[in-house]
């Protein structure tokens, strides 16, 4: 039961000999925003002791907000900032008025992509999940046989009378001394009819991690380009893994990758910036059997300078198109679906760190 801090493997007792409280080096701090549209929003700030710091925002679907590694920002933050869920505009493209960016925004649970309609029900852009406040919220710091665990839990419910009753239970956790966090979601249909399920994990990486010196690797087969969504994306297909400086009038480019699982059942997408802080990489790992699609959103405009890495159950064409393509999951009554993600900040592997640009 040891924890590695600053290159020193320490047991719990040895660590406590050196600090008055764990919060001296790491911990989970609850706080409430008190300004502007974010006022009243609950959040937790995680510090792992390795330089990784990130916010979990229960009132925004247990999503992740600002994040940094050793003081270097990782996530793009939108002009909206954190917006309290009571200001949400669920119809049409109103989602964009409360889209705060941050390290993770959950899209779903009943629509991913443009607004649409299903059996007379209006479906707004990217669904409701990120604007639903969590209940049963808790946080904890505990020790197990491997070391110290920092975690937060909560659940959101998307439901209506005479309609769906879907519940997402989320655990976000990290270990003391690591620059890695994990997300475990359980999504259950507590209703009595099969329900369509659409989920996308919208990770938003920004400057300086995203820059002209950045390169994207995976999650498909080496040398296999992704599939461009449309003509605009096709214009950038030759450079899908490279990124321009902020460009006036840039139009978003969306690419669909074909994730390939390794022998352990996991796959990885990794953004590397060898020119940043001696070389820095952001890795997201997931299981294609749980999340068979991967969407890349490249938006290198002015102000909106962001790369979206997005493991998903479907693509971003909207409910009708995804239904026709057979990419919508039918969650049976009582059925539970599990999604797992691992996010890590690390040094690029030597063979890619030394690769010619």
C-alpha cells in the first residue's frame, strides 16, 4: 500500500509522518460557484499530487470542467463558462448557449448530434444529459491495498411521465500520485419499454496542448485514415492528424475513426505535443465493445480553438439518421450498460517523441 509522490514511494503511515493533512499534497475539495451564470453550481476539485488537477461538476451531469497538468491547461473553455442548469435551453441548438467546454461533456442520453424528433418528441442538439443536475452526490478519500483513492459519485435521470426512465450512475476516481483518472458509467433502463440510447463522451482539448506542433494518434489501425463526415472534412483529410494555428473563418471538420481493440480489449487515442513542457501527451482509452464509434471534432477557429476526442455508441448524424444506419442501441427494461474510460497525461513514447514532424 504505497503511493509514489515526487519519486518517493511512501506508505500511508510514512506519508502522514510528513504532512499534517493529506490536503497538503492532494485531495478532493468541494466548492460552489458564486458568480454570474455559474452561481450556485456545485463542484469538486481533484488534486492527485502528481500535478493533475481537474473539476467534477455534479450540477452539470457529473461532467468534467477545467483541467491542468503541472499548471499547463488541458481543456478548452468556451466563452459561456460554467452555466447553471436552470438556464438551459433544451430546444433546437440552445445547447450551445450552455456548452462550457471543459474536459468532458456528456452528450445523450436520447440524442447525439443535430436537433430532431422521435415519435413526436422534440430532441435538442446533443440531448439533455449535460444539463441535468446529479442526485445522490458524494465524494470520498480512502485507502486500499494499492494506495489512496480520490473519488466522486452521482447519478442523473432522464425521464418523463408516459416516457423514458433512464438513469446514469457515474463514478469518477483517481489515485494519489498518478496523472490519470477513470470514469465508470452504468446506464440502466428503469422503465418498462425498450428505450433508444445514444451516448457520446465529448472531450474538449485546447491550447497549449492543442497547437501547430500537436499530432493525433489512433484509435484506428496505423496508417488508416478516418472517414470524413462531409465535403468540408474531406478538404482536411490529408492532414487529419495535424492542426493549424487559429484560422479566421475556419469551418468545423468531423472525422469518424474505426477503433481497433488490443489484446486487452482496450484502444487508445492520444494527442501528443512534443514541443510543450518537454513533451506532453493526452491519452484516452476505452473499450470498442462498449463504445464502438470514435468521433474527431477539429475546430481550429479563432476563439473556438478546440479538438474534440469523442468515444461514443453512435455517430453525430442525429436520431433519424442513426436509426436508419442501425447505430442506435435499444436498452431493454431493467438492462444495464457499462462504459469505462481512462484518461491519462503522460510523456510521449520515445519512438513517437523522436519521430520527424
